[in-house]
C-alpha cells in the first residue's frame, strides 16, 4: 500500500524522532512510503526564525506534491501554537483525503497549552479531526484530549516501546543485583531544567555523606547550551560518584541501563509516555519518577518504583534513601518491570498496532 509518512526524524535523536524512525524503518519493509521529515534544524541565532519559515514552507510543499494516490496518511502532530498552525495547513492540503489520515500524538500538553486557551483553535481542529480515520494516543490518560473531537471508537491507544536490544536476560539481571554498593542510579533524557536533572543533582547534595558514598549517579543527554553544560560539569566535579556521559550511542545507552539498578526521571513536563522509562523497565531498573501526563499510564507507585514530587529535590532524596535501606524491594521491582516490559512494551507490538490503525485493519 502507498503511505504518506509525515513526522520528525533523526537527527537529532529524541523520543519522538526515535519512535518515528523505528516505525518508518519497519513499515517500509512491506509498503511503499513517501516521507516528509519536519525535524527542526539547530538554532541559527538571529536567522533561525527566517530559516524555520522556509523549512515549514518546504514541508508543506512536499505534502502537497506527494498527497495523491496515497492509501493512508500518517502525521505526528505538534503541540506548540505555531506547530498546530502548520498542522492545520496540512489538513487543508489533505482535505479531500482526511478520511485516510491518522494523526499520532506524542505528549499530553496540547489540551492545556492550546485548546483550553484558544477555543477558536479547538473548534478549527475539531472541524478537521472529526473527518479523519483515527487518532493514536499512547495511553488512556490522553483520551480526554480528543473526546468530543472525533468518534470515541476512532481514538486508539498504542503504548510506546523499548527497543529489542535493551531487554536484559533474567540471569544478567540477577548478576546486576549481586553488588548494590554503590547503588547505581541513571538519568538519561534531555539535559533541560524541566526534565529535572538539576533536581536530581540537588537531591544527591541533600543526602548525608554516608549515603552519598553508597550511591553513584550517571547522567546522559544533550544540553541546550554550552553554558549550561559547562556549569554542570564544574558542579559534578566536586563529587566522585557523579558522572556525565554526554550524548550516548545506542550501545552506550544499553550498557548504562543494564549496569544501573535505579532509573530516575524527575520531569516537570506533561509527558506523553517517556521511552526512557520503558527502557528502564526492559533493562531491569526500579524507577523514580513524577506521575505527570502519560507517565501515569505506565507507572504505578510502589509497583514499578517510587513516585516523586515534581520540582522537589527533597522528595527525590527521601526515595533514594528508601532504596538504600530496602535493596531487596528494589530488586523485586526490577524483576517485575522486566516481566511487565516483555508483556506490554515490545517494538513489534507497537509497529503492528500502529500500522493496523493506519490501515484500518485493527482497532
């Protein structure tokens, strides 16, 4: 079948571009794909907005030229105001084919940030969305975002996934927990303030010296500026058990996850369904995270790990201390998370389910 695929693709690699790239790689094995990549280029100072204007124009032009003779159209939608305007223009271009369009939402902030604030924008989106084939969301907590905009039967839940290579063997997981001093914590995400990496650093500082000596924390991810990078490096140099690994390759990421016993994501965003949490499950980690947005669809406090409060370093420190004094419980959770990931969060299930929704084969 012919499919028009409109989504951000690497580089850079982040949750949304990674998921899109994996999906594209798999479905083009059995279908003819026309690809329109709308990844933002890096900021070019004062010329950024001018260049971005032309990039968006190019994207819309490609959609226009490739819209014909498509059996299905897949679009990853934006959550910013200008991004939504771009999506609306896309819907206009595809108006005669809206019944073939499936939109995929990664994230959970669009209702709060756009539709609750701009009722006119909501109504314009409704005009187009109600005519579409389907909407894909990552969890039931996002169902209310599209409630009233499209038939409820066309709102389809497809959970995110962890890549096959990151799943750990049970025997290796058992080995990982033979040595728990220091307890190895891991943070992998964007090195942005709202992702909470500074809260985790502050939590470490709040720990008593004896606890600091029993914990090591690895950070990995991309900074938004060299200044933030340099400040962070200077800060962690003061502590022997803290390390920054930069932007890691897939193999480096797998190694970090499979060596760590606890994964921490103290995000303040209304997240979609962070792949990093699913990767933590698949690699046998207990998870410390906030429960904002779509995280609540994949994380249960005391079952998958321990919930922490957003923007609260003390809350993180308390849970780290709890892990140190309840290592057997941490181990039990890690084994449960691996089993849970095998059953629910495989790449094959994600691809099959998404493709099924796009082609109207499975709901």
